[in-house]
């Protein structure tokens, strides 16, 4: 929100907001084997790594943009785009390790978000987004449990025929 307003939030304020929200929502999360205390401790370093790498390439016009795709059968797909740019869609992820990003098992090829969000973008703006970006930061740690996050940028363009095929598949 601060970046959209052309302001820079102090890192201490970003860290404080993270800690406050993490502690407030901690009980509602299924941690699936992760240690929430370790994540709370390492969160500021993970955030700093993300911001140090991705802040300069991210130009948001909106955040948490609600997307509604109306289906012919009366159904609706609803989602929220993390970061909407004038010509791009950005999804932020934390991951245990970097994604496989090449070959036929590249993780982003199986994800539904790029197709759904790009279809919404096409229908809403009547143009294709120039790119879909995953901006990923890992939650990796060293042997002492200290954060050693890494970043990964996966950027790609979807074709209109892919979005049309996705819409047909979801209609069924």
C-alpha cells in the first residue's frame, strides 16, 4: 500500500506489522510440520531478502485485487491477485526450497493461478497481461536454524488460446 502511494515504509514498521499479524493469526493456521516459532524468528530476514531482491522490479497499481470470473453455468471463480501491475500479474510465494523451473516438471506449468488470473485480466482489461511473475523467497535455514533465504523469479507469458482452453475446462 505504501509503495502504491509512492512512499517507503521503514523496515522496522514492516517487521512490526509481520510480527503483529503472525501472532494474531497463528492459532488459525495448520502448520503442516512447520515450526511457527522458527518462522516467526526468521520472518524478518525472509521479508528483507524478498524486499531487497524484488522491491525494485515491482510496480503495483493494486494489491489483493479480487478477481471474479463468471462462468456460463452460473458458477464463479473467485481469487485474489497478490500484486497487480499495469501490464503484469505478480504472485508472491514462500517455499521450503526453490521451485523446479525447467523441463516438463516445472512447477509453474501445473499451477492454476496464472491461467485464472490472466483470464480475469483479459476479460477485465480486454488485453493480455505482458507477463505473469512468481516472486518466490525460500524459508531455508542453516544447521543452527538461522534463515538463509534465497529468491527465485519465474516470469512467463501465457497465450490467449491457453486461457480459452482453461475457460472451457473450468466450464465443464
